[in-house]
C-alpha cells in the first residue's frame, strides 16, 4: 500500500485514481505523516448473499398472511 501526503493527493488526484482503477492499488493519504484516509478500489456488493446480521433474523409467522378482525386497529369516530 502506497502513501501520499494530502498535497500530493490533491495535485495528482486524477492520476492516482487512474492507478487505482487500472491496477487496483490501494493508497493511504497522510497529513503530517499520520494516516487520515484510505483510497481503495470500489467493490460492488453481491446482492444475492445476505448480510450476516440478516441471516440471524428468524421470522416465525407468514408476513403475507392477512390480519384477523381482532388484529385490525379500531377506527376512530
């Protein structure tokens, strides 16, 4: 992973983005030698793989089932 100063990142942003796009390289942008941001290639999410938290949800009823008369909210007059 290469490092860039904020000034280098600002002045060569287009070229750096081209390198990230072409070579899938990662950069760390530093201010006064301390890392402040990571510049990484975009990674598209796989929409078919469920999120790990969503796998833990267990629905124990049919969400498409109609409500019974008792479950409907009462109308205000």
